[in-house]
């Protein structure tokens, strides 16, 4: 089978440091996403147990999980090339406005 050499345009793309830096950020934010997913799962379990035992939920955990969900959303948008804006800690931590529900 004959090897096809990469085009000069492809080689030019591969030599761009910005491409490699974004990939590095993507790896780091993919790890952060995995950690956030674990934390959210723990919060879900705690909230379910609290609700079963006391009939209430922990308001601080509810607010934190809401903020963390927004972080996960921002991280996924960055990882899927829907934005070039990097999530926290390379930008501000976004908070969801407190709701009554």
C-alpha cells in the first residue's frame, strides 16, 4: 500500500502551537468534568437520602449543585468546540441566581 504524504496545509495546521495548547486545555477540562460529575452524583445521593429521611433538602447543596451544573455546561461547550471561552479557573466562576424552588 502506497503512503500518501501529508499536504503542506495539513503540516501547517499541525505546527500551530495554539492547536496543541487547546488540546492540552481540553485534556485538563475533561478531567475536571469527570471530577465534577462524581461530585454531582454524590450530591444527588445525599439529597435523595436527606429527602427520604427528613422530607427536606439541603439548600446550600442545592445551590452549589446548580452552580456546578452550570460549570459542567460551560466545560462541555468548550470541549465540543462550541466556544473558545475557557471555564473556571481560567474565567470567573458563574453562579446561578438563587431561586425559591
